[in-house]
C-alpha cells in the first residue's frame, strides 16, 4: 500500500464538519445574543456563511472550548496564588 503523506492530512480535514448555528449554540451552551457579542469582539470562531445561514467548524468550536477551560484553570491558579500571598502578608489563613 502506497502512502504519500497526504492521506493523513485529508483524513484529518474530513474529520471536521460544519454544523448550523443552532447546533453550535447547543455545543457551547451559550445564547444566540452572547455568541454574536463574542463574535463582534473576535472572541468566538468565525462562521462559514452558506447562503443566508451560518455554519461553524466543530473542530474550531471544540478548540475554543478547550481554550476557555485552560483560561479558567489559569485564572483559578492565579486566584489561589493571590489568596496565598494575601494570607502570608496577613499572617493567617485566608478564611479569617
């Protein structure tokens, strides 16, 4: 069997698919207005316009979700460090 390296790329690309706006909303759990707000702020994957309808790449939506989860963890770690530093300066536990 001959493989030229392009088969894997084609397979990876075909694994992605476009879903309609309503399915994208369900996938990310956000309202229509919140998605449009995030799109206006360039903080949500851009849709693919087909006719009058917007479709979204499942792969891009999943990557967006992963980024949000990573940001949440980073923010949580920063909050914990802040509480720890405040506690150290105050000379007690953060729950005083």
